[in-house]
C-alpha cells in the first residue's frame, strides 16, 4: 500500500513542479514580475515531496520500483509541461 502512495506522491510532486517551473519560465518571458516570487516558493515546496518519495524508493533498493519511479516521474513531467503551456496559451 505504501508503495502506491509513494508513486502517487512522486507523480503529484513532479507534475506540480514541472507545471510551476514552466509557468515560472513563461512568466519571466512575459515580464510578469508579480508571479515569479510565489511560483518560486511553491515550486520548491513540491521539490521536497519529490525528494522524499525518491529517497524512500531508493532506500528500498528494488530495481523494479526504481524503474517504475523513473517512468512515473517522466510521465508526470511531460503532463505538467503540457498543462502549463495549455493554461498559458488559454489565459494569457
């Protein structure tokens, strides 16, 4: 049960982190200074979730779980980037 929660936490953490990172980069490109500070802090908060989930999977030393974590995090990364780009295009 805990294994699935780790993967879910990693997916959510990476998804939010990448979406915020993309939003932060788009805000810099558009000179939207007011968005940069809050996006930076929330982005780092999501980074802590990712580090915690990764550490717990690596400590367990199961190669299948490590590969699954890589797949989950990669999927969350492209989903987060696409979401941020879509929201930026739609609402900017």
